[in-house]
C-alpha cells in the first residue's frame, strides 16, 4: 500500500462508486472522452480531499476563520500526499501582476539591481558613485606627489540671495577662505553678492599637498567638509584648475540629483518608494470611457478601459532614478522586456567586476535556474514584463508549473489539467522532460490529458468512461500503454491502436476564388508580412508557441473586421492595409474567455435557452393559477429566487491564503429558488431540476418542444452533452466555454459570408470529440462561410483546406511566414516544424 494511493468508493459528480489504486512517484495520465469524470476524480475527489486534510491540520483558531470545507463524496482515500493543483484557469487580471512577479524572478531581479547595480544620473546619464572617506583619500593620494589642492565644502548651490550670514558663520567657525561663483576670496574681503542672482558658495576647509605623511590630516578635513556640505565634497587642484566631486551617497553634483541607498524594495513598482509617480507603477494612465448610466454596462466600461502608456515612464513602471540603475548596461525594465530565451542568454554572459561578481553569484544562479524552468516548459518566447491577464490558460498553468519545479518540493501529489494546451508538438518533449524531473524529485503527478504523446509517455494510464456525463464515471481500463491499446471497450485505446482514426479528407476546397489579404502586418513580433486567407475554406494558422499566430488573427484580422463589420469599438494591431473586407458581412470570434464572471452565468443563459424554458414554465397551469410570469423563474431578480444567496445557489467562502471556495447555500441547498417557485412543475420536474440536467438528458426531456430541443442539440453537437444546463460558468474550462459560444453561434442563421475565428477549439477535447468538431467546422464551411482556426492539433490541421505556418521560432525569432498551402504542401516544407510532424500524420492515414 505504501506504493499506491488507494481510492475507495468515489461517487463525486458522475463517478460510479469507483475504487482504484494509483501508483505513487510516477506520471499517471487520466484520460477519456470529455465529461467522462477525469476531473471529478482528479480535482473534485483527490485534490478536494487533500485540501480538506490541510485545513483540518490547522489549529481550531485558524479553522474558525476559514470555515468548513466540504468532504468529497468518497468512502476512503489512503496514501494521499499533500496535494497541489495546477489548473489551466487564467491568472489574475490585476495589471500589477506580471510573468516576472508570478514566477518570483522579479524578486531576485530587484535584489540583483539593488546589490550590484550601477546608478547613473537620469538627466545627464553620467555614472554616479559613492565612496567612503578612506577610498576618497586613496584616490586623492594617487595624484602625483607634490600636487597642491584644496578641500571645498559646497554649502550653497545656485541659490539667489546675498548669503552674508553664511560667510559670517564660517568666519566665526575659524575658516579663512571661500570660493564664490568659481573665484577664491578671503572671508575678510568684500565679496560681491547680488540678491536677485544665483550664487554658489564653497568653504575652503583645508589646503594641502600630496605627500606620504599627511593622510590623517586629509581624512580629518574630508570628514569636516562632509559635515558642512552633507553629501558632496570638491577637490580643487591648484595649477591645472581641475576639480573632482566626491560623495558618500549616490548623487550627481552637476545636475543636483541624489539617490538614496539602493534597496530591493525601491525596485518594486507596487511600492510607493520606487513606483513612477505619474502612473503609480501601472505603466499606463487609466482613462475610462464615459459611463453611460446603465448598471449592466459597468463591467463593459471597465473591460474597455483605454490604457495609453504613461508619458513619464513610458510603460516601465519605475521612477527615473531607478530606471537609471544598470546591470550589464541594462536597466531592470529593459531586462524584463526581453523574452525568457534572451534573458537566459543575458544572464549566462553577464560579467561583473571584482566584489560585485561574488555578491551576485547566488542571485544570478537563482534567476538563471527559474528562467531555465520556464524555458523547459515551452515559455521561452514570453516577456517577464507581460501582464498575467494577457496569458492563455495553458501559459498561466505552465508558469505555475515552472514555479513549482523551482520550489524543489518532494513527496507532493501534483494534479495538472492538460499542461500541453497551447504547445506545439516540437515543444512537447521539453514539457514531458520537465514533468519527468518533477517525478525524479520524488513526486507523484496525476495529469488530466488528451494529448496522444503525453499519454504514450506516461508511466501509468487510467481511462475513464466509456461515455460522458451519466454514461461515464467508470474506470474502463488502466495500466501501461499496451494494456489500454488492447482494451476493446476503451475509446482511447481504439485511437491509440489506430483501429479508429480521424481520416484525411478526400479533397481540399479551393475556396470561392476570393481572399482576405493583410498587407504589412507588424503587430508584436510580426515581421511586416503579407498574407492571404482564401475565403470559403477551413484555414489553420499554425506555428510554434509565440510565433505570432494570435497577433495576426486575434489582434489584426479580428479587431479590424469587428470594427468594420460589427461596429465594435476595437483597435486593430499594426498593419498597413487589409483587402477583401467587402466579401464578408460578419465576423464571429469564438475564444476561451469565460462566458460569465459569476455563478449566475451558465450554458442555458448564455445560449438563450433559459429564456424559452422560463416561458414554458410560465405556461403551466400551476404557474397561471398563481399568476407567475417568466420573470418568476429568473434567479437574477427578486420574486422567485432564494434571497439568502440572491439566486446564486452558492455562497463564496473566503479562504484568505488559499483560493476562495464556493459552497452550496444553506437555505435553498443550491437550488437557487424559493419553495413556492419550486412547487411549479413541468412533466414532474421543477425549474431547478431542469438546470441540473445534462444537455443529453434535457434533449430527451424537451424532445416535443422543437425550439428548446434545437438549442440543446447545438450543445450536444459540440461535445457538451455531459454539461449541466445550469452549470456555473466559473466551473467551465476555457475549452468548454469556447464550445458553449460555438453552440450559441450554430443556432443563428448562417449568412454564407461569415468569417469564424477560433483559437484552439480542440482544447479539452478527447480525440473522439475532435472527430465530431471536425465535422461541425466542415459543415460551417460547406454553408459558404470561412473558418480560421489557430491550432496545434494535427488531427484538425490535416483536415484543413489551407495552412498558414508562422515562425520559424517564437518571440523575436518568429513572426515570419514559413510556408503556406495545403497540408500536403506544408508537409513537404523542410523549414516547417509543423510540416515535419504533419508529414508523419499524413503518412499514417
């Protein structure tokens, strides 16, 4: 038992009282069709139990603040290690959160710049330094023997006035000479001052000659000068007239700019001490559009906030003095603008002088180590300054994965949700190597995954199914790769053994002879490229991660067409010209962003299905007798909803140092409605019962109501038959949210001139579900529409009519067109990474 995690009687969600032994210290893949119960076992059972045990291990006082964490529906779990879940949910939209802060790299950068950074004057860019009195003495005594010089204490610098009182005080203190505006005087002289002019006054503290036995006198004179002048002392050489300024703090005497002792805190843009005063460390000035007055538009106003770069820091977030501190000739903001790969190269070639090298050694090693972890999980193209809200779910998950690798924890159960999302096949090997490193450290990894290569490389595979929703929840097969491939009842096994596969189309569409052409695309890393998308085709845009796919399609094509065709308030990315817009009448962007921000939003409300269901309930005899209209069955307004939870059905439990948890409302038990509303039934079911139905169940229940059935069938078409109609949007993955949007679009009448843009629609889909998605996309194109898909999945790519392959690498080494054409033409291109993998896929059919 010590070598296994034993789960007995798991019944969470659709799990059918399953019992299973999971080997420890191995990479274990949970696979199966979408909705089969993989996440229910991995996250809702194993991770939930681990979280519960963690909370129970705390003191009663701490648990008092955390509240109760529900127990998963399972009889027993033995051998469970401390569990950490790394999911593909997007990270915080806080503009202060960046890739650097998420990975803790920025913490080490702040330490490096504070300890070994070289300050410069932000005005004249001269290097400024500070020295001890002994160092100043040594420097002065490096002058030729016999050099005569004066020690000057500047006590007035460029200030209006006559300053006679200052001279009288100096004379009373025993000083005899002074320099005013560059000329030397005896203090007894009549020194010319003009009260409306600016003057500089420097007291002559001592006059000395460089000779071996006079160092103590010079030391005393310097200390006296510093006590008079503060930070700056001047050494004036008689004869040559040369003068040198010395300071015990960072300051530029020419520009009268000074800098306090450098600390890591000063380089934080979240701290008032170092943040740019104009933008408070945000890097941009917030300029919100005028609010139109309707409460429902408040979130829209926030989302569409305009954010031009800060005019002072130009997006660098820090105060000018701190941006003038350099390491290796680069300030901290410039370093953060490098890609991870470029930052690694900079760190590897950083050479520091003398003591600075010793101080920086451990800091540089830690920075390099964390950057290498990010590189190993396929994030070499990301910039450390990139805000976390712009990351995809896959990118944010791999960032957290890199952070966990860097933590060096052992004996932990890691549960990952499709870590290969967003990765090109070329980068998958590095990800699998990183997972192997975590295993070798003595950890157990449970990976919920559909990617074939990840499944094939796993130490142990658990196939859950056989179907989705109520038709799933069983362990169909488990064991090594060969065991799964031989199991006849395993859908996964049938695809792994090639008994089933997604076929290559018999012919490729040529399109309708028209094209959408983008000229001079130069957004982000795009290299001023020209590209044409043939209309009336299924076009895949491919390339390694960071090659410019999203910049081209999401930032330029979608935003330009949304503004032109849909009258959206979007600003297209940098390009010179777009031709062929007149051939289209509408653009629809189906992405992975959530369909809602609260538990109120769900597939039924998003697709408009719930409006028709509410109307149907209002037509029942019981509703008519009670005078209930459709509004009574809405959980968004008072009347029929439960007021304790305001119709959410859930109560948010703040976990403070853990993620917030949603628990069922104590009053309505998660039903959302009050008792009177729940007494109205249609075919024996209340409105709450309907929301708890899966799409497959609801399709049968409403089989005799065509309008409702049609909308439900659209959800089933896109592989969401297992999802409950009322499932909270907060629990939907990015891939599921995208398919809900696709289902909503499928219900609308096709115009035949619509451009559909999708970003990795195969996310979260089993190969059997990808098969179904391919049919849907072909149906859209057969209707005369154009579908453009950003994709890494080879099963979908090989079904495209046309491919645009970008690269050759990510980041600054990407943004060019590697090749275009049919899948067969791309497969013949030696320079294309996509072509190399596509070649093998086409041969296998």
